[in-house]
C-alpha cells in the first residue's frame, strides 16, 4: 500500500501537487498543502510519486507499506 503525507510547515504554496492530482491534494485557507487521500488507488501511484518528486520543497512524502 502506498501512503502519502505532507508537511505543511515546509510547503512553499507552489500548488503543483494540487494541479497534478486534485483528488489527492488540496490547499487550506493559507494555500498550504493538505492531503485529501492518504492511500490513493493503484492507478494514481505513479502520478503521486511524480508529484512528490516535483515538490520544490520536498514537503510531500510517499511511503510503501
């Protein structure tokens, strides 16, 4: 199982993750990253990994359980 977490304290509000996967990521009222789906379906795993790699502050963490 793939698990997604994000650190809003290091988020730079670039919104790249939200644009890439709006069903997995969103932003709070301050524009900081919020994870909507911590365990996305298998067909989204590669896109989630790309979003994590593309995060300019590396605030998104993907772990395999």
